[in-house]
């Protein structure tokens, strides 16, 4: 008996969707930090030369590249490392448990991006079009 809910043939396309939306979410973090849009009170006073400010540049540029699927593997690997640093810099000092130190999102980004770095961008990526 087959309990498959989603056909395996959809996997490459779902990888592309996962990559696109991960990139867009990172891009939004970058625009909130650098351009103050959308307005996020906790990001409104970030000094661009601080660690969160520098992360904003990574999020903006890397998020855009990731959403497009351009240089997907190296960009995802770099962003995975950036989110690991974010976790240990901003969240881990607040406590051991991610649910208490608000670090769940950084951890999910870290491992999701690491997966994208290993799996590639999927068929709906500029990288895939360049290979054809």
C-alpha cells in the first residue's frame, strides 16, 4: 500500500519553490534592515557597520540571488554559515534552548540553506537554465 501524498516527481519543483521562498524571506530581512521596509521596530535602528547591519547586506544580495537561483550552491552555503553565526551571536547567549532564546528561525534557515547548497536550485533556477 502506497501512502505517498505528494508524488516523488514533484520533488525537484518543490525544491525550487523552497529555494525561491527562502530567498524572498531573506531578501525581506535585508530590506527591513537596510531600507527600513517593511518597518520592523527591532530593525529600525540597526547600524549598518554592526554585525546585524552587515548581515543585512548578505540577506539582501544573497536573498535576491537565491530567489533567482543564480550561483545557488555557493550563495546558499555562505548564507547557511551567516545564519549559524547569527544563531551563536544573537540567540545562543540568551539561553541553551532555541525555543527560549528565539533562535528557531536561524536554525531552520541554517539547515534549510545547507540542504539547498547540497541539492542545488532545482529546475526553476537561472543556474538550471544556464546548464541547458
